[in-house]
C-alpha cells in the first residue's frame, strides 16, 4: 500500500515538473528547406545598352575616334527596379540578342569597332570579344536558336555566323547591300536579311547557312519580323508592309499601306504590327490572315503636338494596352518649372501614351518626372546634361519594351541618361534608373551655392527583355 502511494506521489511530481519546464524550455521549430533554390538567371530582367563618351560616329573620324569609349550593357532586375550588373562592351553598342529560352547569354553588336561582345547575363563582369573583319560595322544580331547567332554587317554586306559554344565566327555569308535587320522564323529553319541599300531580302537556310533566294521589295526596307507560326515574314519598306510566304519565299500580292512609318513592332499574340509615323500617327496592321490589312490610323497629334516626335511602340497583351513613347523639344514645356529663368534650349522631355489595344482608344499620358536641359552648365535645380549630338542622330531616340512578365515597361532614354520604368498595373511612372557613369567631364557649375556634380551617365539606346513574353 505504501509503495503504491509513493508511486502516485512520484508520478504527480513528474507531471508538475514537465508542466513547469514547458513554459521555460526553448524548443526549436524545424523549417523545411528548399533543396533546389531557384536559378537567379531565370528571374525576369531587362538588358539595356548604353553608349559612352562625348560623342560617337560611324565611320570613325580623327576627332570622333579619339573620343569614343566602351559602352555598357546593364542588367535591370524587374522586381527590384535596380541595376544588378553592367558588362563593359565595345564602342557604340547598337543592338543585342539573348539566347533562348531564358536569356542566359547575351550578344551585343558594337558598330564602331567591328566586334561582338558576349557574356553570361548572370555574371556580366566577364565579357568575351568576338572580332569581325575591319569595316564590318555590325548593326543587328539575332537568333531563335540555342547554338548559333547571326550578325548583320552593314559595312561589308555580309552576315556572320557565330557559334555560341565556341564564340567564334564559323562562316561569313555575302548578302545584299547594307544589311540592317534580321528575322529568323520561330522554327529556326530560315533567316531573312533586310538589305536596305539594294531593296532586297536575302533568304538564308540555317541548316547549311547558305544564302539562296533574293527577294525584291518595295522601296528601302528597314525592318522585318517573322510571325509566331513561322508561316510569314513581314518587311517594312517605303510606306508598305510586305508579307513573304516562307514556304515559297515569294511576296504575297497584297500589301498594307503604312505612309511615313518610322518604327515597327510585331505583337506575336495579337497578330498585329504597330507602327509610329513621322507625322505623329499610330498605325496598326492586322497580320492574322495571309495578306496584311491596314486598320484605321490613330492621330496622336492632339497629345503629341508642337516639338513632339513619336519614337517607338510596344504592346502588353496581359492588360490589353499599347504603349507609345515620344520626346519633345518644345522649350515651353519646361519653362519656369523651378522658378529659375529658362536655360538655353533644347529642353527635352519624355511622354508615354497608353491606348487600348482592342479599339486603339486613347487612355492616358504618362509624363515622366524628369525634364532634361541639354546644356553645358548646371543652373538652379533643373536637371542638366551636356550637349551630346549622338542622341539627335538616333533613328529611335527612345526605345521601349516590356518586361517578360508584363509587370513593367522600360524606355531607354538617351537624353535623360537613364532607363524610364513604368508599372503596368496602373500605367504609372516609377523612376528613371541612371545608366553607368560615362567618360564625360562633370558639367560646369554656374551657381556657386550648388555642390560639384558627378560625371554624367552614359546614354541608353536599346532595351531588350529576357525570357518568354507574358
């Protein structure tokens, strides 16, 4: 009996001790760990090219060549709106291509020094330079393949075939005069070369990289793109869009009239080509059928008036909207913004016009919050940049493109020395992300109360999204 009572007492004391210790003892919680973290290279980003130096030109002259400095290719993180790394590329980078499907490797055409720069986009600090023959003047690189990249060399009338694995030129293909653009079918079977100087399109079969048919097109062609199903390639000539049957390599009899077109963009999901014009119109061409059909034009002159020029256009099927970017050199736009007397012209400002894709109805104007005064001196609180004629010579002074996830739209803003970022959820301006520092000297400070400014940034010219579009 006494043993049974003693056992009960011991049991009660043990339970009490457990209850007391439960409130005092730390018990770690095991959190499950993901054994396979996501590959950072698969995160959405945009690649932005920028030129460097006081001025650039091609072909180089005694003055220009000594001033030129290597440009940059910056990787902009979509979620963080930040530059996570810049590759130092060649002189006057003008175009870039990313290896599909996620853009892990970039190839950049450096027009002024006859080279192609390539680097892994996850580690942009390590750059390999691929030399082309002197006088090549590469202006366009393109591929839909994983093992080959093509470069259009405007100076030598050739296309270079580059091995992705070895980063060497494996073949040089003679084409027409002044090749300025490339369009490869999505199935990777044919490459179409736009020869502006000879008004032709050269067809290259990619299985053997041999140039075959030479197709005559209207006027001076400047752009081409392949439809998503590889059935047709569309070419912008002098005021017309021509469709080329990729089976027969013969142009479709009917063309679409696009007068004064200056920039073109093909939306692969909407099956529409959008074009900006020199008289401030947005043109739309339906390419869902065999022949291209021009839809009614949208006159943007009421919102893009005196001193305003339409630059480029892109679309975002996820929210059904069209984004058109413009620049304005109307001095009155920036007059007395800060109470300081006007600076010397030009005052350059950037606007983005948003339209509904289904109806082309105008929705809103996004006014970027920087107005650039292209001067040689800093005055008051206005944003000043040194005069760089290079921006004025660009065929597209603002280049626009969406992120692959559709959450942002990017504008390579040459005059502002940075990339404008727009959030597509509400079509609002986020910020202007400065480009890398250039080799230009700091702007002269007129107002002695202002601190000495740093050297100005480089000049962005081209933006390319990574990954598969939304």
